[in-house]
C-alpha cells in the first residue's frame, strides 16, 4: 500500500472527492491522509474509503508553533497557513508510516497509474516534479520560464519523500517563511512552500521525475504533445498519469494566462468538469 497526504478545506471538497475517485481507479491500494482544515471537510472525508483524517485542531495540538499567532512575520493568509502546515503534516505521516509518502494537491486528477513514476524514483530519498515551463524562445502560448521562474523550478503539487529528515527540514523552512508574494529568504526569492524545493536535487539527492505525464499542468500543457489513443489520453508518447488543475473553477476553466486551446479543453478539462459535477452530487 502506498501512502499519500493532502490538505483540504471546504472550498476544495468536490476536488478532494474527485481526486479520491481517480485514486481508487488508478492508485489502489492506497491510504490518503487528509489534513482537514474545517469540520465540513473532516466529516466528508471520513466517509471516503481509504482515507484517514486529521483535524486542524488535532494537528495544532501537536504543533502549537504552527498556530497563526506563533508564526514569524505578519499574519499569514489562509492559503499561506495551509502551505506552512502541509510539509509538517507530510513529515508526520512519513514518520508514522516509516515512509515513503507522496504529497498530492487536492486539485490533481489521475488519468492512469502512477507506478511508472515510482519505478523511476526507485530507492531515492525524495523526488520532485519539474514545472516544465517552456522558454520564451519556444514561442508557445501561455507562461514562459522567463515570466514564471519566481514560482520555483519544481511544483509542490506532487512531492515524494522517503527520508523523514528531508520533510522535517522543509517543514521548518516553511515555518520561517511561506508567502503567496515572493519574499527574500536565505538569499533567494521564495514563493509559498514551493521554492524551497529548488535545492532538493543538489542538497537532498532528490532526482527530478522525467516521466512527461506526471503532474502535467496548465503552465506546461502547450509544450506537451497530447492525443487520445483507444480512449486514453497520452502525453509525449506515454499515458498521461496526472494533471494538476491549478487556477481552475467551474465558471472559468483556468486563468487567461494559460491560453488553453479547444483541443486541450476537450481532452483534459471537460472530463474533469464532468467528474467534479458527479462529486458535487455526492
């Protein structure tokens, strides 16, 4: 059984249910450990098979230093507080299960099994997924590396760790600094909990996942060759494993900066919107 963690509030409940349904299809057997930010999330998540819930109150009882009033600097926004806490929750689960554990954002959806990723990672102590944002020279729609480099080289929506010391170090870094706006910490520009991952390949012996269809996102979708084969979506000649629906809402598929094409919407977004609708009727 593989262990996963996520942090979720009531605003993301349909996405959590949608993530869970896709994991039941493609990731079984699994245990998804959810840090529930509110009572509605806790009550809903507890009804899901293969889910273990920790309430925010339980978490902060163990980690009082992560309460809003105890964090350094100006008071953090809700999203910043969630990003501050999730690496520590991640470390707790690695410690409790003796690892490895994979952190996954609630707005991720699995199209196929993630086992090719785990085979690639092997016995590494940790692994990170690149944003794969194209250079401006590629002349593609959407963001470029030059305009989005401040968000970090790697995406925190899918992070693998087997060595609890790596997650504990990340947790302490985020306790010291975790902001939506870019801030200078430790001599570098830091964005949320994400930019701290920049040093992992060199300092934590964490390989960069090369499988092209793992944690594909709207920031990298234009650089990917997408097609449907026998009812399954493929990415750069291999089955698409997971897509990260960052910036998406039911009213607006994604932020204008991503410049999605009709083909991308049909292949990637419309199936997810159908799954979200089913989750809302749950």
